[in-house]
C-alpha cells in the first residue's frame, strides 16, 4: 500500500513546492488534479514540451510516482462528448509518458447525486474510453461520486463494461456520507474493481457538510483501510483535500503532514 496526495489540496503550490512537500513528508506519489491556475494538467507547464522530460527526471531522482491523473472528463455530458473523448486521450497520453497507470473520470457532476443522468450513455462513454486507453496501456477509473456513490449501482454498471482496463476510484467518503453505506457493504460490492482510493473526512454540523482533517470527522477511514490491508491491496491511498473548491479549508502543509502520519500509523 502506497500513499499520495492530490494536488487539488494545494492549488497555490508551484510544481516545485508540490515535489518538495511530497519528498519531505515521505509520500510515495502525487495525484495530479491541477497545478496552480491550470486544472487540465496536460496543459500545465511542467508537462508541456521540453519541460516534460525534465519533470520525468525530477520524479525519478526524487523516487516519486504519479499515482493517478484525476481528469474533468464528464461521462454523462452528451453535449461535450467529442471534447470529453479528446481531453481523455490527452490525459492518457500524458499518463503513459509519466508511467502512470490510471486516469480518473466522473460519471456525475457533483459529489451529491445528480438528476437525469443517462446511465446507458455513461456506460457507452466508459467503454469508448477503455477502448482508446488500451493503446496507451492505461486504465480508466470511474469514481464513487454522485449517483455512482451508490456502490450497488456502480457495480452493476461495471459488470456491463467488457474491458479489463476499467476500474474504480473508491472515494471512501461519498458512499458513506450520501448513501449511508457501511464501508463493508461498499467494499463488498466494489472490491474486484478498486484500483485507487480517495480519503477525506467530514461531519454534518448544523445540517451542513463540513470537511475535516483526517480523524476529526466521523468517516470510518480506519475500518476501510483495514479492509484493504486484509485483502493485500497494493495500490495508492490518496488524500483528496478539496481546498481548490473550498478555500476556507486548512492549509495543505499541516493537513498533508497529518494525513501521512495518520495513515502510516494504521498500516504498520
């Protein structure tokens, strides 16, 4: 089991600061979700043109991996179908260059369940992306967000996708918070597909969702990690501290250090 953080948690960090933080705190990898003002990482300076070769060397020198590229590719958006496929392939190409096995895609727009999601269209899009991804030796992972945080629904979808390079980003938070699923239930439905794991914590305070530092909320993170350990999960546990979307959250330096110390204490 390896540990990474998503760059969604440090939207004001330069690439050099991201690398230094990962190395200094003892992380194994970095999940890409935007660099500074550029959300689409295939357009971000460290990954463009001649910079990419230098970036790859720096990652190698620091013994850091790119654990996953989290894209903004919305599988449900019929109007943006062609643009979604184009963007997904650009991310696949970058993933291959970076020796990153996974890109993350979304089957619903928000973390809360949406309305009028055409599930058949999502399946068709997922199949199309998996077919393209074979050329890049990359897996396409759909996240447990929105309506797909219902783990039974997501498992039923994946059973209809006849590709070995499909998988799940298990965001431990969303099925628990929005569908009241026990982590054992979620895991039993999705364990054959889980290839990457997102961790975040929260509480409901005065009827509102409030994100918390790991261990300060009520999401059963330790229980979920123990399930993964029991089945010898060897992938990444990745902190998704959503500061890019909620600027009032605590600063990444404190949160990232607290997270890795907490996770290391659980996986001894």
